[in-house]
């Protein structure tokens, strides 16, 4: 409680006479702490009277002091290191504020300083979610003993923020191929997908990782998969981590499931997957934190509003960049070489590939060549369809070239029996037959009721224009 000025002056007078604090308290009929507070206040501020600045943040004087402290927090001063600056310390701010507000004690200053500091602390809005609007994704990993060996196991967690339903799929790597696998497994469970996919700044998804660059383009893989399943991709902003804070909690939940399990060793990834699936099934059966229904029941409502899936699942492809040979028109990939059409000598191309197929794509994003993936070493794969001009200009000895040997038998028969081994006329025919259905020979033979030995050039070329 506060006393009159005369009482504080008498208390301080007795303190100067070096009378014990307990004795002064008895004489002045006050608490012993009041006596010590007067001495401390005099020492810190030079004033014996209590401060008239309340701790109410809505009070005009208090708000003025907090605003002053906040302003001083934003000021930087030079250091002994050249070109380096630092913020003012708490002690330096107190030194500046004390002469301006003499009655401000150290205890009261500390409380106001804490209020000013807390006002600068980052806070977030509570985000509203509509059903089937957003699906959040995040990776997590931990070391787990599998079959006697410590291995890094990755948790791919998908979270539906509207229903708080979550799915966790286990994998052993964090590459684009493994993401494609877990993504397809997730789709097979939920039978649909949301309108927007919120992810962090994954290397497999974002082409540019510079925080100063606003236009962060998707990688070819993520652009392709998002267009195939018709969803938008949104990266979690660095200054708004609450955009996918729920899924990060989901990653912790998955890790805790493994940590709380009595097993210290597992036989396979499938055993860990079964453990997590069983625990998450119970988790998803719990009541929603804000809605009067279970997470699983709310998820079923979302399913009805999700974007339907295509009939065929997405086929994963890797992407890499290669250069076309300036003279031979070959693209070196792994241990084999693949021929591309004339006109791309020395150009950069993109190779889109998986274990079965290879597509060679120009800078204009159109497919210029496609092959079955050859796993043979040092093999050159030729396509006569890509080099008609070379056949015309370098036709001498064409019968003994690898290009001729690589032709299918039906095309060799056309060259030998229809064009009488004339490479120039055959090359002209090749130019006309590009992108035509390859069964035109059978149709020409059937339509003209003849054999390959009696078929004429006119009959064959007429079939090309039908």
C-alpha cells in the first residue's frame, strides 16, 4: 500500500540514522519490506516515493514507457568489429530510460521490458479449413534397428486439417521416386485428393531454394504429378510455419508410436508399417478436438468432396539434362547412346526415364524421341526414322551400315522389294511415313490383295494418305 510523502521521508530519515530496518518498521508501523523498498528505490532512482506509473498496459503513462522501450529495442549500435552492429542490451536501454522516467524502479522497468519484448513475439492466426480443401505433407525420420542393423527410416505423413485424419507411410529414402511410391499408396487408401497440397521447401518439389526469389518454380516431377492429379501446390511460407504445423505434430505422433513400442528391433519395414497403421487407426477413431464427431467420420465427409482419381495411376519418371552430339546425333545416357532426330545437334535436351521407358524432350517441352530403356553396356540404338536426310546425302554403302541393320524386318522388305534398294527414294518414303500408324504395310497388302514382292511404290504411298 502507499503512504503519505511525510511518512516516506521519516522512514528514509531513520534509515540514514542507521537504525535497523525491523526497528524502523515497528516505529513507523509499516512492513519491514516497505523500509527496504524505500532504500532500494532511493539507490536505483534517487527518489524515495513509489512510482506513479501503473502496470496496466492500457494506462497512458504505461503505454508511453512501453513504446519508448520498444523503440530502443529496434535501435542498433556499432560494435568493435568493423561493419557489424548489434541491438541495445537491456542494461543499455535501462540507462537511457532512467533519466527520462526517474520514478521507474528496476522491478517495474523489468516488467515493462518483458511486456515490450512479448509484444514483438511472433504470433499466428487460427486458420480455417474447409473439407477436402487442403492436404498437408511432411517428412520425418529416425534410426531404427531392422534385422540387426541400424537404418534410417523415413515417415511420410499426410494430414487432413479439416478432419484431423492422418496417414503415415514408411519408406527407406527421401527421393522423388520414393515420394511417388508413398503418394500412390496414400491415394489407394483415401480414394481421392484435395484441391491444394501444402508442403515444405522440399528439393524434390521446388526448383529454386533462394529465400529472396519469389517465383519458386516446381520441379518437372512435381509439376507433372500435380497436373496429373489436378491439385495446386503451395509451399509453407518461412514466416508462417503454422500453415502446416498440424502435420509436424503428426510426424511426432508417428515417431512416438515407434519410441513407445516395447520392441527394440524389427524384422522389416512392413512390421513397422503395421504397428503405425494399428496405432493411427485408434488415433483416427478419437473425437475431433473442436467438432462433435470422430476424425474418421469427418474424413468420410471429406472423401465425398475430394477430386476423383484418374483411371490409371501415375507412372514415375526421373529427369536429367543431356547434350546431343554435334556429329552423330546421339544422346549419352547411362551406358548406352540413343539417336535423336536431325536438327538437334549440339542442343540441350531433357531425358525423362524410368526402368522401362526413355523419352527425350526438347527445350520446347515436346517429345522428340522415345525408346525402351536399354540396360546393355556401350550400345548404340539407331532409328532410321530420325535420319532421312543422312540417308539421302550419305547413301553410298547404306546396305552395310548399322542404321540399315537396326531396321525392323518389314521395313527392310520395303527397302529391298518395293524401292529396289534405292536409299534416296526410300528416305523420301521415310519422311512421308513418320508419325503414321506402323500397320500401313499390312493394310496396303490387304487392300491391293498382293504380296510384298509385287507391291508397287504407288500402292504403298497411296496407303499413307488414306
